[in-house]
C-alpha cells in the first residue's frame, strides 16, 4: 500500500461511546464534538440525539465548517427505549 489509508477508507468515531456522558443527549456536547472536529484524525462522526435545540444548531454549524462526514447513531435511543422487552 503506497497511499495513506485515507485513500481507501474513512476512519469514524462512535461519539456516544467515546463520550458516554453525552449519550443521552445532554452534557458537554458542543465542546466534545469540537474536540473531535478539530483533531483531524477522524473523517466521520456517528452522533445521536442532542436534546438542547441551540446546542444542536451549533453542532450542525460546526460540522458544516469541517470536513467531517456525519451519521446518525440510533443505538442509544433504541437500546434505552422504556418499552423494550429483555430478550431471554
């Protein structure tokens, strides 16, 4: 392989696993997403809900200003749903 791995894939970060304090949609979301965006190592971020509307707008603006690709991670919502029945 003569080229950098960026030529073959995009390394992504599962945000809510890296910052579990933000997994429920609260916490220092803007600050932690900014850390990821400014780092430059990751090319994509998988993020879940953001409960605060203003924080959500600010995160959207931040991501628009970077090269980060974005995906929505539904796992925290699905796995923490109160009506979910435990599998036996």
